């Protein structure tokens, strides 16, 4: 069996035909149905003229169609392109043009934007709408009708060098497509999928039989990605990695995160793994647990063994609160679309410091002259992720050369994260260099300040930015949201932060807002935070 996602999942479907593969609310697909529907869509893509390496855009919310469409693309050796469902006309147009997409599959509720873009992008050969209650778009074919019109495509031989691509917004510039070879990416995902099953790291050919064994002995995996599939955390950790172990993947029906729905789905599906994005998801989850308990209808968490987060701060205080409810294993993964760098594994009685990670064996930290940072030196450097390193950015050779490069003959990815290497060899994450605030000659990383402010019992969320200052160059400024009924103000939060941070790191100003805005995947929206701060400064 070639090392390819589509080939593996076909074999897993053969071994687990009647077992559920994907679920979204009342929409359930067995592995046989999942594979057949993906094959029908694959036939439709071939009929539309798509060839190996052709691109198709997915402008979709979470649901079974998202996973079927990606599976179909891989079956035909095509490349699925994730498109943020929050994008408006020009952003959608950019992604379609930059990715060379020839097909767009979209939810009908996003149809107005699609309809306005259609005349501007003649390279798209096929428009496919998934009905979710929106108006039908003229010129687009219905997803279910398209599948019904095609017999399943025959299984084909694929290449391990086929391309997988995930677009990342990054911290600066327009979104970029990060390219991996499928064989190497799958090998990395298998190494993540199997250790917790007790079955070791299998060969690809062994996996289908092992997945059936897991279900037969009552240890089948059920994963709920609570975050969007359009981002790497949801798609990789929540869906693709679990699928490699034959998991049922359950997506939520809500168009925005609903912690109560997550716990209800966990109870109904007997979920074994939840995938979230740090405090932005965990805090509402804690509130929902308290609400259910106080109403006399607590949720049954007994099936959940693992909770995984990646992408943003997941504070030790919040982890401890989760562990007070249930004996989860909490995995905090430090990484990005460009590569994984470290992990922090937390269990009851072993709650580590916030943003402190065990380095992956292939991770290094280098200074500006590419010298490796000495553990315990106190110096900050740029984190370099080795191992499964992307091939590069799609159609951006200059950015690829800057991000993916070799030191002493070893190829690394440099996503832009800065960290210290402690004396014990662990990483203390400082933040993205592009967000670093230079104040009076000192470097301040927003994440460290935000973490200090969020330790205040009344603070729900906080974002920190640097604004221009004649005296200091930049001054540390931010916005925070509070729990309902709190009487705290910005000055009280600043005083609190001063007890946690060196004086030059403490915010010079903090403004209270109703809600701190974040992206759908929970990541910080520093552009919004800067605008919010500047508006307050203009009126203060």
C-alpha cells in the first residue's frame, strides 16, 4: 500500500464498513458510505477536467461535506484548498486566484459572496453548492445532485510525492499555501495517532486491521474538533490524525463555538478526544460545565481520555480547572502550519507552567547568526522545527527561502516563534517576532503580558499591542473583557499585572471592552486589537 491518505482511508473503509466515519448532528456516514460518496465526488471532479495537482477550493463550514470533499480531492490526486468562511469578496477572489482553483465547493449561506465573485474568476470550471438554507446560486450545481449523477470513481495508484496544501494566514501579508508531500505528512500523522492506543507505531499496511481491532475491543477513537476544519488544528489534530487510526470524527452543527453543544455531543457520541484552541475555547467550556451542574443536569465526561490544543495560549490555571472536573490527559501542542515544535502534557498532579514545552527531538533554537541557543543562557532565539518540513510556500519562492532553510546540512522551518531554552532543555515560548513590542530598548512579547492580565479572576480575555510613543518608541497597551458584574477597571488590571511582570512589560494603558475579538479558530486578532486601542486613545 502506498503511503497516501486516500489509499489508507480506502483500506480503513474496507475494514470498518458499517462503523461510523463522520457525524454532524443527525447526518451520519458509515466508512462505506463516506468512501463511496467521496468516490462519487472524485468522479465528478474528473469529469470536470481536473488532473493530478489540480486545485479545488473548500469554502465551507464544518460538516461531513468538508471531509468528503477533501477525501475526494485526494482520491484523484488533486489538492484541496481551505478557504476561510469569513472571507468577503476580494479575499475569496484572492484565494481562488492565488491557488489556481478550478472548482469551488461552498455552503449556500455563503452564496451571495460567491455569486458576486463568479464573473471575476473564469478559471473556475465548476461551482458546487452545499445546501444549508441559503439561496440557490445560478450557475452552481447542487452537491447532492452532483454526487447522484456519478458512479464512484475507480481506485487508482497514487504517488507519495503528491502535494497536500494548507493555507495559513500567518501574522503578516496575504495568506500563503504551505505545501507538504503527502507521504511524509502521513508518516508524521501516524506517529501522532497510535501511541495512545497501546498498539505502538504500525506500518501503513497494518493499520486497517488494527483499526478494526480497536473497535472490536471497545477502544475505537471518537474525535470532536470543536474548532473549524478550515484551520490546521481542527483539520489535522481533530480529523486527519484520528482518521489514520480509524476514528469516528464528529463535527458540531453550530456556526460559532457553542460549549454546551460540544459537551452534549461528547456525551451522545461517547467522544474519546476533544480538540480545542486554548483558553478561548476552554473558558466557555468550564462555564458550560458549571451551568449544567448548577441546573442539576451535569454532563457525563467519562468517555473522554484526551483533550488537545494548539495555536494559542492555554494557561496552567485553566488546565487545572479542567482537571478538577475530570482526569483528562491534556496535550498542549506548540506548532503552526509550517511545523511542530514541542508539547506540554498535563495530567492531575502534574500541571506545568504556562507556555513551557518539551522540545521535539528535531527542534532547535537559533540566534540571529544561526548559532544554537545554549540552555539556561537566558537568551531568546527563533524556534526551528525539523523533521517533516514543508516543501515551501505555493508560488512564493522568496518567502520559502526565508522560512525553510538549512543550517549545518539540516533543513528547518522557521515559522517566526521566539523562545528561551531553559537549563532543563524545555522551551519557554515568548511569542511571534512580528508581534514583538520594542519599548525603551526592551523586547516585550504580547502573549506573556496577556497571560499575566488573564490571571486576574475577573478577566475573560485580553490582547496586547504596541502603539507608537515618542519617549519609549512603543508602549505596551491593550484591551480586556471582564466577567459579567465585574467592577474592575483598566487601572485595577494594570496594578494587578505589575505584581506579575517586570515594570517595563506591564501595560501602560488597558481599555475595557465588551468582547475581545478573535478569529474563528481562537487565534488572536491583533489587527482588531490595534484598531480598538487607537480608537480609545483618540477619544481619551
